[in-house]
C-alpha cells in the first residue's frame, strides 16, 4: 500500500503533513509519527545546510582582515577575528540580520552563525564548531552546536565526525524537537581541489541521531546505507536511514542520487509514503 504525503515548508516541513486518511485514532497516530519523521529529516537537513555555510565562509573569506566580502551563495555579513592575531583559532561570524535575508536557494535566514576553526579543516585533528545565535531558516528556529572534527587517517580519503549537541528545532506551529547524534563523513569527490567546494561529494557512512518530539515520542535514526550529500545539492540525494520509535519501524530512502527534495518512508509492514522536503 502506498500513500502520498507532502511536507509544506521550504526545508523538510515539520509543521504540516497531509495525506489521505480517515479520522480514526490509528490514522491520527500515523500522521503524528510521519510528522515526526519530517521533523527528523528537517533536523538533518538544517545541520547539513549550516555545515555547508561554515565550510563556505571559512574557505572563501580572507583571513587577513577583520571584515571580508560576503562569498557568493550566502546573504550575510561576515566578520573574522582571531585571539592570536592571524593565527588559529579563527572565528567567523555570519550575521543574517534581525530582519533576515534570502540566499540563492530562496532560503530566508535570520540571526547569526558563529563558526570557530581550531585549525585548517583539512588537517587531521582540526575542529570546526558552529554555534547558532537567535537563528532561524524560513521561520523555523534552530538551536544547538555542531562539532565537525577531522579524523582523517588516509590522506586520499578525508574523514570527519559530525556531532550535534543541545539541538533543538521549533517549527512554525510551536512544535519542539530536541536532537543529538554523531555521524561519520568521508569525502569521495573534490579532494584534489580543496579551495573549490562545488565539486565536493560526501558520504555519511555510519552514525545515529535521536529526535524527541513535544509529545515525548523519540525516534532513533541510524545509517542503514551510506547517505550521499553533494555540496552542490541542497538535500541528501541517496542512501537509507533505519527509523525506530513509537509505532515506527521502517526505512527512510533518499532516492537515486538526484538533486531533488523527494524521499520515501517504508514501514515494516510494506506501507510506503512518498514525502517531499
């Protein structure tokens, strides 16, 4: 049995989820659980977006002055500082303003992202820390810290861990989703062009994150098949997550590596829902 669902916000909407259903309690529970899946995907998507932003501003901006020109693809004023002059750590503050601004992907952001580099992110042991300050994307409030640590052991295969702590997403209707987790990421393309991000392709090979909704339902999402994230794509384009929690026991599938917003959730009983971010 296949049903169709549409998530209606610009980034994997968490507030509204519609699909053909009756009004019985089972269907209402299913609707709530599917909304929680949408929230979980939204959490992951926003983390990827902010990581892309961190990589962009730390790679593209000048490190010689306190203020640099805004790099292409981002609508924020960038300020650079270093407690030790021009040495690391370096702190990049991306200020999207209190009114907000809209980027090339038609995403309106407000607030600030504070990006701290302990060293070049391509160097083993270096860490990029991204802090959200009164920050939102399309009105969806995001909180928490992302730590991106270089754990490379083979020079030709760059690798990082991505750890999210104190994560919180508040959707357009006030629903709150706390989250945390760790992923392992490898770069599979673009290694030979470190100053060019557009050709980078990343593969999330393992990891788990948990998302707890306002109603207390907790979902655990574990990498089942490696997730493919192209820097040039807004969303994950391929791979699978195992989803467990509440009435849910199934798989999120991101598709065939196309740069689109589509994915599916398939329950253990074979029921499949087509979703859109």
